[in-house]
C-alpha cells in the first residue's frame, strides 16, 4: 500500500492479492477484474477468486493519477452502438458551485468532459436493450464478474432459503439480459461515465452495498472526498453516493466521477436547493430540471428522486415520533405545504424520465417518508409512499428507464420481512435498496451494528443493495475510519445474506478461511478475511512475534488448551483407530443411517 | 466516574442516572435496584427506568472496596430458610492455584469464606422451592426487577412476533415461581454467593447477555480480572463467566465472586485440567469432583458441564471443516478417545447433580460439539449432542437442579431457527444460552458484529441469554475496550430481540430516545443511549461547542438541510393549516378510514 503525496489516495493491492482479468466471449476485449487471493502452498488450494469493486487503484500494473481520471473503458462500446452523440454541454454556472468567489472554487477537473446523449430519443438504456433482446457489453461484463469463474467448478451445496430469489448455478450474459429486461435487476451505467466497471443490482445477483460520501456545509474538500471514494471501494463498496450539500458541489462531483469505477448516485434536489439559497419553497421545476441535465452530463449513474412524497401523504406523518427524517423528503414536504400544491417531482415525473432515459441514468426512487424510529416503522405514511413508488416504477419503465426503490430506515426485526414483500408486490419486482434498517434506536455510536442486523436480514429476504450506516450516524460526519468500518460491516451483512439465500459461490470464502483457521495458517486467515490489516493487528496485539504466525495455537487458549490442536490430535488418533478397528467413519455412517444414537461403544465392564 | 488508586475499578453513576431501589411485598426488606435516567425538564417526561446489572459500583450512596467485597444481601434470606448449614470448608491446596511458589500466588481474598451446603440433602434449589409452591425472596426480587415499575403504566403496544415466548404484561412473584417450576427459567443463585442480586434467565424474561473474562496462560492479574468484571457489568453484562486457564485460578475467582452482584459461571474442567498439568487423558472423576466442590463452596452460580460429548459422537466430527472448537468439548473428546471409554462426565452425571443441588449451582450444559464454521452448522455431531443434553436435562431436573443449555457458535442465518426449535423440543423448554452465533466466518476482527446479527435473531426466536463475542474473537485476548464493545454490541442484540418479541416495556427506551432526537435534546439522546460516553464524543468530534448541544441541527446536514428541523416547520405549518382548513389530522383520518389514497388535494388548475 503506497500513499501518493498529492492528491493522496490509497493504492496498491490488498495482502496476498493480485488483480486478474477475464475476457468476454461476445465482447472479447472485455477485461473483467477479479481479486485472486493466494493461500499458502501447504493448503494445496487454488487462489480464491473474489468480487472486486476497487477498480484500477488496487491494480499493481496500473499507474493511477486522480488528475487524469480512470481509463475510459466503456467509451468504445458506447460509441460503437451509434445511438448517442456529443451534445452541446451545459455551461457551468457560478451557482453550480455555490456562487463562491473564484479563489474559493475547487479547480475544475483538468480534462474537459464532452457529454453524450441519445440521438433523437433513440433507445439506449440497458433496460431498452434488454427488452429488445440485445446483450450489451455491460451485460456480458456483469455476467463474467458475478460468475467469479465458477463455470469450471463442481456444483456447490445449495442449502439456503432464497425466499423470492432464484440464483442460477451459472451466470450467463443472456440470463443477465433477462433479469434486466424483467426489471428485477438494473445496471446503473450513464453513457457519460465511461470509466465505469459495470455491475448489476438485483436480488438474484450478489447482494451489493453502497457507501455515502460527500461534503457538508461545515467541512471537507475535493481531496478528502476523492480519497473517501477510493478508500470505500478498496474495502468493497459497490456503488458510492455523493451526498454533498456544501459548496463546490459541481466541481467535486466531476473529480469523483472521473475517478469512479463504481456507479455514482446523487440526490439532485440537494444541489437544486443550494441553487436557490437553501430555501425549499423557492425550488422550481426549472431549477431541478437544469440540475438533472447538469448531473446527467457529468455522468451520474443513478438519481435519488423523492417523487413519492405527495401532498396527500404529508398529514400521515403528523403523529409520528420522528416526523420526516429524509432530507429530500422533508424538503419536498415543505415545498408542497408552502405552495399547497402537489409535488413538482410527481407532476413532472414523465419529463424526469425523458431526461434520465437520454443518458441512461437509473432511478433510485427515494423513500422520503421512511421511518426514522422504531415507533414509526411500517406506518401509513411509509406504505402510502411505497404505493406511489410502485406507480412511478410503471411510468419509468414505460419510458424505458431502469428503476430501483429505496427503503427504510428504522424497523424492528419482526417488521422487516413485510417491507420486502410489499415492495416486491407494489413495485413490480424492482430491486430494493435499503438503509440498514436499524433494529433499535437506543445505540447511537453503534448504529453500524444496529443497522447491520437489519441489513443482513433484509438482504436475505431479497433486498438487492444495502446502504451502509457508519458509527457516526445520527451524531456527526463520518471520517475515513468510519467509512471503512461502515463498508466492512455492510460487506458482512451482504455476505451473510448471500450465504442464507444459498448463493452457490458464497460459502467458498467461509470454507477457505475456516480451513485456514483449523490448519493454523494464520497468514491465510488474515488474507482471506474482509479486513486483513485489522485481523493481523488484533492477532499481533497479543502475540506479536513472526514465529507465532506459524504457531499451532493462539493467545486465547495458549498451546495446551487449544481445542483446534486437540481436534487434530483426535483426528490422528481416529485415523489410527480406523486402521485398528472397524473405523470411525464407518461408525459415523452407521449413525447417519439411523443406527442407535447411544449404542455402547467400547462399553466399560461393570458400568 | 472516579477511578480508585488501588485496586482500580470504575465506579460512579452513568450520566444523568441515579440508582433507585424498590421494596418487596412478601419480602419488604428487598431493595431491588433500577437505574433512573433523567431527561430535560422541557420534555415533561418522568425518569426512564432501565434494568440495572451494574451492582453497587454505580451507586453514589455506596462506598465500594474490592478488598472488602460487596454487601451480603442474601445472607439473611438463606439463613432464614434453615435448610443449609456451614460445612467444613475444603482446604485450598497448592494445585488450586497452579502449584505456584508462594511469592507468585495472588493473595487470598482478605475475608475468609464460610461455605454453606444443604443439611442432609434437603431441597434448597430455586427449582425445588418453585416446584413446592414456595415463592422465595429471589423470585420476588426478580419479579420487581423485570417489571421495571410498569404496574403503574398503561398497557404498552404489543405488536411483536413472540414465537414460543409468552411475556405477560406484568411480572408477579407467583408468575416467576411458575416459570422456574416449569424449567423454562432459572435463577442462578449459589447459596455461597450472598452478594448476588438475583436475576432470571428464560425466554419470557428480558433477554440476557453474558460476558466472558478470565486470565490465560499468557497474561493478566487479579486486578485486571476484577476490573473487567466491574467494567462488563457497568455496561450491562447480566452474568459473567470466569474462563481463567492460567495460574492463580482459585484465588482470582474468590476476588471475582466476592465482588460480583451478577451470577458467575465457570467451566470447571478448565481448572481440573490445570490440576493434572494440562494432560487431558490424566483427568479423573475424582479431580473433577473435587473441583466442583471447591468452586461450589466459593459460590460459583453456574457450571458449564460438557457431559453431552459422548464417545459415540466423536466420529461424527471426523469430516468437519473445523473439528471440535469447544475447549471443554475437545478436552473430553481427547479423554474419551485416549481411554476408549465413555465420558466420565456423562457416566457420573447423577453425582454431579447431587453436588450442584447441595449448593444450588445451576447447570449450563455445554455444547462441546458446537460448530466452529458455517460449513459445520447444524450437523449430525451438533444435534446428536443436543439430544444427549435433553436426556441430561431430564436427569438434572429429577435431581432438583436448575438447567440451561448452551448453543452455537457459527450458523448461517437460514439455519438459526432450527437450533431454537430443536433445543426447545429436545430439552424440555430449558433456557437456551448461545454464543452468537456468527453468521459468516469471513470477518475476523469484526466477529462481535457477525455474531450480533445471529444473536439478535436467535434471541428473537427464543434464546434466553446471549454470550458476547468481542472484536478479538479468533485472534487474541480481549482487553478492557474489547469487553465494553462486546457488551454494548450484545445489549443491542438482546434489546432488538426484546423489541421483536413484543416485550411490553422494551420500546419505552427507543421511543424516549427518538423523542429526544426529534426535539434536538442532544444531552438526553446521549444519556438515554447504551453508551452515553461514545455518543457524546462522536457528536463532539464534529461540533465540540457546548452551544451545539442545544442547536436545532447537527453536523450531518447543517442548519439548512436538517430534515428534523424541516419536520418541525411542517408541523407548525400543519397546525396553522388545521386551524384554517378542515385540518390535516382529519385528512389523515379520512385516509386511514379507506379514503382515496391519491385524492387531489388542492389541485392545480389546468393540471
């Protein structure tokens, strides 16, 4: 891991890992990245391939430079399709960056962007291609990426409970197309984000996680935000939302997108609000529309749009314990009440679709009325909005757009499943994307944990993407350490969900790590874990010497009490025993066939 | 919070909290502790009463001194029952403390212990009293403690999914007796632990958590272990297990018990093994028996006994990924294989019951064959042992003993429920006490989180007590910080379980904290949380000034973007609106009565 002097982002591979690339078949020039984790030769095991969202920053063969941006791998694919053209780019205006005096403006990204859009309304969203039976390069890329080379492997044990999911043994490009065509999955991929390494969000794919970054009115710079982006994907964030609400929003976003191998999401109403000096009631459709075009041209892959917050829903929040806790939702509610008018997002939704479609910006239909406390979970306001989101999903799809649906929030365990079932039913199987949910309100400072419990469960029930929560939730702005803890915590939740759904490849990593643990391959145990650095440092805190990393015991029990060591002794003894007698395995077999559980084995005379 | 110079344990109340005591009715001298958390007068709310396991250390009115031990509150109750007598105490022998030279022996606890035991086999376990229809002081204490003063409160919303639990609105002493008599709950309370503040473990009580402490062959002292005990209960540990495997085991345990207001559990085989120089095959029934008596006289409240690891089960572990991971289980497996004999714990189980009964030491029947990896979850070895534990439960109850059952371990989410269902069925409703379970193996360094996911779920399904896991699990020895993180994480899991089960008092704390959050009562939000210190420090990391603690916004969004603030504006507007028009509440009511969801409210002309 090396730190560049300026601008500083963390690069280099993770321990014992190297980046490999797999080619496509229909698109042979695809170079689909995976991370290969090497284990000790004594294990006699091949490298473990894991999904890799970290982009070129962890590729030792690539020299990255955030002032140059990432390679534009999709550029040729997009151009080859011939359905988009360079358009007259919208001029950047002072209000895009908060009307700052020139000396305070974050410098524009050095390489100017030449935005594309659809030629004369031609269909170019992944949804439209999929419906037309076209397998895109993005779809083949996703198929290879999700499949993790398991074509060559024997079938894995499939013992999960998938609920409404149906994950095939092998992921093919045609299957990906079918998932996108059905609306069960989306591939957020703005044609103006050619640096993107395509990925899919859907309940039949690996469960994804999102990390939020972004400056606030209070603090932070472009360098900090790009660093957080690179740091978040290093640890596994599949998408990143830029939730900036401070100044320099436009220019910081440019730096983020040009360095993002993952889809970037935004909440355009935040910037629109900044353009009207943060006065919600001063928002207009025209300002919002202009902001959509601005961000779509920059390459934002998905927009959170709170078009489900309708005037009629607002009274339903009146008796809530915590009112409206979504920023976007509260902004729109305030606008609606002030003007006593229906939401302009709802009224202009078809026009919003037309804009999104021209660049293939996916919708993330926002849950502006999500519960902000256990008391408000699954209430009338929340579900009234969800019903509206279902209505909007149908409109967006009819317009050719890709759609996912945002979900809560704060929900006690027994009310989680209802959220997924209702969302699937009301929103035509669109991918669900939830924030946690937190299963209790009483642990500020630990809300990454309260929410990981809910996230793992809702992921299991079918949520396609989990938005992380950091330890600072409800209290302050996450720093770099918080971002990492949030990402690792959500990788745990997403992986636990994949295991429980019976994803055919999920258990490979658990089993590889557990074998390493049982065989005292300490380095392998660290390297196969989600956070090798932390695992190693915790081990070394008690037993720092290098020799201890090959020791057949650990600090917890010491050499004499080590159950794993005793287990090995037992196996050795059992092997000898098996040679001497009828064999332990045979005895175990007899038991499994329904033999007497408590049969006297080597009975003691007289007892 | 003050730190005493020597021996240093943390004392003093938590922020905005004071200890109150409630008297008994049948036993008027009972002083049952609760923690009262005060909120700002502007809230107009009474103090929130929460369950308090921390003992006199957090009582500002009590001067504690660990060299004197805690007040012996149960002494008079036990003496008054007249069914126990002082017995000739077993002499402490050099091997009890690891045969250390005198200068290395931890000093004995300054006040010698005069142990009691039952007179001539008279029944004195809480189970026996309960079966005989006797409500003990311990039972009334537990009833008052669990009830948290809710007699006077209106009925709470009961919207949980309790599965097999049946939690009454009010907890009465007679109801507690019934739970103990049925075996669904235990009150671990050795008659030689008069310092104990009685508590119950059962699925119809608040979900409890256990923290493990104890030295190892490698490190740590009496002071450190007593400090960890006091620290663990300060943050909410309901019981503490002393898992020491190093030297000075006997004397350290004395210091721990004399300062423990919570039940102390041990795994006696650990000390027995130390007495035979850590050679498993050298263990004998006589050494083990002697150790049981030694520890029962000291006042250990529950023993983990791995009597379910039978010779016939061991072959079932032969093909496991991680073999046997329980220390006690592996010790017994090694002994069985070496001697080719049935486990002496199994064969002498009735005698073990006789010993436990004479002091009222509860059983925690150990799951020596619990899975140590996702791959091994719910396998034949695990469930064969569980069946044996059911058999042993019946024996122990017939002998008059209290029993709980230990459970896994590592279990993916979709296999958790089966564990509870099978345990309830096979073990005659005995309380279940599980370690996590971890829902994936891939995150060493974060196993408090991987296991909290499983713990919350298994708690919801009916597990009565959750054994904590710290971030150091699998890697090293937990220090003081790890103990706190483990305890808070498990308080989250236990509380989430209580919420989901529909415990009638659980949501009071969530609601109080959420009201504080919505009303920008920052100090109340900190004080009502599980860890006020961390919540406050995270807030102050971004907004350190005192003035910000009354600010109507926070660092996350800043003043202009605060959704909560906007929500308040909305409510004000709605109030005005209600006066002007028909009223928002009426409109909401109309919706709830099945009115048109999308009725045009204030329609815009021409649209």
